[in-house]
């Protein structure tokens, strides 16, 4: 029997505070169902706000404008996006605590991480809640049913934060500059929010190239 091809690995870099990542998540869900076991998905943190400092007024205006642009996308959820996170007086200083929570949840399985991510996205991006606050993080983690003792230990671990910073440094060294970014098979990169059809086209192209005889040249698509 001919062996089955190895799954195509797609790494998705994202920040839970990013409206574009929220919309990309929803679009990629469709493709996860379509491609099934042909693709191995890997979600990794890429904090847009690394340093713990209050956003400047100029940054807040830019972040607010990003949300307003995302509100124009066709998904019904786009109309639910709120600028309150950046205009409500309790704007996140850094993405690190929220992403650390997702890494801590990941230790209880991919579904645990996914449930917490969606709860955090809805709270932050639809309701304007600062999900980088520890009290909010623990409330949401409890609400989605996580085992709180190991979650707390992993969340508070310096190693978890180091992992996120190391991942950010590695991704940046490989050309990632923002989110959402898909890195397909470690060779092709798709940056920014795309239509489902465009994501599908890139994936099909990369599947074909991955299973074709190697040409000896290293190809890389950067968008």
C-alpha cells in the first residue's frame, strides 16, 4: 500500500487582543473541517505589545482605527467588535499575561486552549474587557472549566513567559512582523487576514508543492 502523505504543518501566529486574528480564527475553522487530517495546525503566540507600558494616545488611536477597519469585514461577528478595549480607560499594557494564560491552558489539551482563547476574544474584542488582568483571566479560565490548580502554576511560571518571548524572537528572526501570520510547512508565509478562498488556494498550492519532487530551490511566498 502507498503510505499516506505526512500532514502539512501550518503554524498560525496570533495575539488574542487582535481583531484581525479573531476573524482569521473563524475563517480557518472552515478549512480545518475541510482538510481534516491532511493538515496539522499549530497556534503560537506573537505578542503585539511585548513591553509592559501604557499605550500612548497615538497608539490608542491607531489600535482603535484597526478595530474600526475590522468592523467592515463581512462576518456577522465583525459588527460585534468594539473599540471599548482601547477607549475605555483600562487599555492593556502588554499582551503577555493573556498569551501566558493560553499557554497554561494548552497544557490541559488543545480544546482547553481553544475554549479559553475564544472566551478571551469575545470578552476583549466584543465587550471591551481587559483580559490581561489576572482576575479576569482566572474568572474566564474557571468559566470554561479548566483545572485551576495546574493552570495557576503554569500561568505564574517564569518559564511560560520566557517561552512566549523566545517564540516572539524566533518568529521575528524568520520574518514574522505581525499577526495573523500563517507559516506553511516552514517554507511559505501568508501575512494578514485573507478570504477563506485565498487561504484555501494557498494551502492547496503548498500541498501540491510539498508532495511534488523537490526542485532543489527553496521557495517562499510572502504576502
